[in-house]
C-alpha cells in the first residue's frame, strides 16, 4: 500500500479513528494496531505476513534468552554504571545467543536479498577461470521492508545484550516491529525510543495536528510532484539509454537524480513521521538538509540519519571504531561504508557507491588531520562544491542498472556535447529550487507551523485539502513506489 494513494487515505482514516477510540485499552489497542499493520504489509503480498510474523516471534524469543543469560551487573567503584553493564553483564552464553540471533536475522535477509547476487557472482567468477559450475539460480521475490525491520530487530537484541533495555512485553514488541508507518522504509526506530511511548499514551488534545498535516502535505509534494516529475521527464530516460543523450543532459540528470532521491525518500519520511504523530508517536528525524553539507562526514550526519547512527553503533563501533590506530580507523570506515552500500542493494553498483563514500571519508580524515577547517567564504563554498559533486558522482553508481551503464554515463559527461532537449527550464528550476531549499534557515518550517497553528482549524483543514488537490493536479496519473521500498 503506497502512502500517496486513495487506498492508504481510506485505510489511515479508519485506523486513526479506531486507534484513538481504543487507546485507553492497552490490549485491544495493541491487537488492533498489529492487525492493521499486518493488513498494510500484506496489501502487497499476503504471503510475506508470515515472514514478518516469524521474524517477530524469533526475535522476541531471542531477546528473552539473551536477557536471561546476562550476569548480575557488578558496579566497580569509580566506573560509570553504563560501562559496568556493558563490560560485566555479558556472559559467554550471552555472546553465543546474540550471535545466533544476529545470524538468524542476517540469514533471513541474505536469503531473500543476496542469494541471487552471490550465486551469480560465484558462477561468473568460476566461468572466468574456465569452470562451468552448475550453481543453482533461483527467482526469489524480495519482501518489501525486510532490511528495515531486520535492522530494528538486530538493534533490539544488541541493546538487550548491552544492558541498555529490557525485553518488551510480547504485544509491545509485535507492535514495535510491525508498526506500519515505519515498517517498509523507516525511519529505523529503536526499541528505547518506541517503548516509552507505548507505556505513556498521549492525550489527544496534545497531538501536534498542524505539524503532522504540514509534514504529510510537504512529503506528498516532494514525492508526487518533484520526484515523479524529475524521474519521468529527465532521470529515467537518460539512465535507461545514456548513449543517446548529450553531456548537458547527463549532467542535469545526475543533479536531477540527487534531487529525485532526496525528494522521494525525505518525502516518504515526512509522511511516515506525520502519520505516526497523528497516532501519538514521535519518530526520530531522518533528514537535515543533506545537500548543504560541507564534508562527507557532515553529509552522513544529515542523510538517512537513523541508518547512519545504526551503522555507527552496531557496525563501526563493534569493529573498533576510532579506538585503534589511524590505519585501523580508516579500515573500519571503509568496511562500514562498503557494507552500508551492500545493504542498499545486492549489486556491485551499490558496493562501488559505498566504497566511494568510504574512500572519501578516509581522504577527508587524512587531509583534515587535527586542523579546524577555514571559515572563509571561498573555503566554505569550495568545500560545499566538492562534497556535493562527490555525492552526485556516487549517485550515478547508485542509480545505474550496472557498473557498465555508470561508466557510460561518466564518459558521456565530457564526450557528447550537442543538443539537449531534456534540459528544460522547468527541470532546471525544479533541481535548483530543491537544492536552494536546503539552505533555508533551520527554523523556517517550525516558525511556519507555529504561525499556521494559530489559524482557525477549519481554515487549516481547507488549506491542507487545497494543497492536496493541487498536488494531485500537478502529479502524474499514477504514483511509482518509493525508491527505498526496494531496499
């Protein structure tokens, strides 16, 4: 079920009304939300509801086992309690159970997402050395959202093993993992962020309704108008047949995809956060003007922030983080980004995308050293230009169907000067406008929401309804799935 559809609008209105009627009743409300979430997930393919249910049961049981394996925490004088929990609470059984839980989750993800990729890579590698091996190739359908709910499950198990949280009540955990606003494309919400909101139900009169609807309408505009227009009129044609397009078209399509994927994914996030707010839940922010970043490190503090911190806390830090030598720190950065690229998709293009970001982060560390960057206007502008174009270079590999297509696009950037019918004023305005959007003052939308909240509710409703009508008129006849659904 896609957010910008009549189906979802009807579904959400019904769920919203019943949810608030049942909110005072803990068990009925949880059962209803779980049922609604499974209906939402099964709308694409009902078979995968069994997969989601199996993941919930497996991780709930593993969470209990991990928790029961922890030793009593021994607080050592002079050491903080959090450190004692981390170092003294784990036992060998904890580590084995945690490893089994993580292996189970990654095994599920690997089977559905990576089996075809690795089997084809193995077959091609053997063919290169003259071995014709009968590697079985299976057509496996990728369940929507499996990467997101798997990462949430892993964070739940790890946080229990670290003594940071306790196992949730069974219905609470099922609600947490299946909650439909974040189920298929995030944000990646941690149990420590979600559980307290289950325990303390909000009052309906304290829901920031104006801010929620503002986010939903803004998200719809980004997805239905900006992302869809750039995809159909510029990006898709160029990336499908790069050798038929000129250098200016390839260049603009590269910028266009950078804007398209931002509008698409941040648009989804806005709708998800707004929908959750109306249901009484606060999700963590996932974007913070990423195209105003002055370094790749800054970019990853602003882009898909819930994934960035997941990779930091559950991959980079366990690898050793920055605790070792510079060589080992750089190694950890590269491994984290390459695996982060592979998480996005089972293809070498995603590995290259992650490697570009990893190598860029390492180069930044080497060049920066211990020095503070210059704040001169020319230096800030140069850093922004370099960062933005490295990000755009990586996006070429992210979007291309194959590495060969990506290199064709790079070649066309400098060798195919000529007419450019796809470089239209509207496309340029859409791209430039969304990039300029990144440089608005940080509080501009908060201020707008505060002022809008003082308007009469009927006038607000009319304004939001009018905005949706305009968005529907400007958008295409059909809405393509969100880009991150495939991950």
